[in-house]
């Protein structure tokens, strides 16, 4: 058994298996379309990275078997699937259902869900992103009726799977946007009541409880918010929701990423120190960097610099040190991400760094080869 659980987020858009994905990526290969078609935008800037594994369909069980093996060999033993619910039904679920769950070796890397309950907008559609990126296609906020449908689906379809990730026997379920959660359910107190109901339903299904995890964004000590720009969730409201733990999804959610990675890590140290003051356990997060230019035809700036595998390894060692300072809590670290290619934050090997980021994970946390 690994001493540490290293969990990498998965953006499930690298497939054409969901028909609704063609609203954003008309070629039918998911967001590989934006990766494959990237062009030079300025004399000094050209995002031209290529995946060493090719533009594979990550909803293919055969593909995921090799990815699971590679992940575990390099120390990644948990996948956190971005999970979506729009217009009364799931979206981009095929990567999980057909790829990971269809893989014969999914017992080697466990999984859990992060409900990515943000709005779906035109930033995913390169034909519209330059001028209409904030145009909403589907709203992420969901009513109590929809919330109950969501809860029953994840309990019955995912929590019961033997590879679902649990802490103290409790399935872990992460929520990305606390503001949208409250918005859909009728306020923070209504959201707290709905989450309490979710816990009860999980116990009724035979589990000892539900481990609710919050994705935190900017924090100043008094405010722990889902999306600061939307007003945030107060500390009191957050505590009434009784989350069991917190982590981050991206460094970009609390610091300026348009600078040297070493400077960013100074802010990460401060963020870790802030999170140590909170009641709920914080699981340290590490981001590889940020550059979402592949999603636009124009150059949008905001590019992380010098985020080499060696610098990334320093960030991993910071996260490990955080966990070692808190032996009373579960040893989980989250990484952005396994495959966020169009945000330039991915562990999957490319023609620039090869397996460098994965090798950094293995050096810090150790890997585990499959036994013959």
C-alpha cells in the first residue's frame, strides 16, 4: 500500500464519444481538436506541443489500461474525474464509463468525482472563444430536484464501484463551485440542508458516511469561496455546510500565473499556511502551470514561465512536507492534472518534456510496478 495517495484530475474531453461534445469540437475528437490545430499567433509565441501517445480516445478501455499502468508505475494512484451535469443529464461521462471503468486494471488506480458545477460557456469553442467566451451554453447551478437526481446517480453508479476512492470507508465527493451550488439550491443554508440529505442517502446505501470535499479558490482568512468574482461563500456559510476537507483545483484560482514558476511557489507557501489555520483538513495541491492559449485564435497572454519538471518536483516536495507536518490527517495530494492540455497543465508525456513530470512524481512519491 502506498504511504501517500497522489490524485491527478482528469478533464474528460479527449474523446468524441459524447454527441453533445460536437457543440464545442466539431471534428469529433473532443478537445484534441484545439491541441492538434494550434497555430503560431505572434512571432515569439507558438504553442506547438504534441502528445507522445498521439491523439488517443480516452473513452477507449484499451487506451485507459495503458494510461492506468503508466500512472501507477509513476506514483499516481488516484484519478479525480471532472464530472458534469447539464440540461438534466450528464455530460462527457464516457471517458469514465467506457474508458476507465471498462479498463481491466482499474483496481490499480482508484477514482473519485469532482462535480464541476460551473457554467458551460463558449471558451471551449475556438470559433467563438475570442469574442464570446462568457456566453453561457448550459448553466451549472442545479435545483434541489436535479441535485437529488445527481446524488442518486453517483451513489448507485459510482460509490458502489470497488475502485471508488474512500477515506475511512466514506466515498469522497468533491464540489468545484460552492457559489453555484448555493445559487441553484436557494442559498447557502439550503445548500447545507441538501448536503446533509446527501450524507443521509449515502448512509442508507450502506456506507459509514460521505466525505465531502470542497474546491477552494482565493482565501483571505475570512472568506472561503467557490468563485470570488461572484461574491464568494462566507466562512460561516462554509462551516454550516460541514465539508470534511478542502483542496485546490488550480494555482490559477488564487495567484497570478503569468510569471516565473518559482515566484508562484512563494504564493503557494503562503496559501498552505492559510489553509493550516482552518478547522477542516486541507490536502495540498500542486499545479504544473498555466497557459490556455490553445483555446483561442488570438494570443491571450498569461503564460507560466520556467515550470520545468525540476521546478514541479520542488512543488511536489512542498506538498509532501505539508502532509508530513500533519500525520493526523489522510495523506492525499492533488495534482492539476493528468491531461489538461489546453491549459498546459498535464502529466501525460509530450514532445517537449517527455515523461519528465511523471518521473518527478515517481522520484518524490515512488511508483509501483504491476506484479507478474
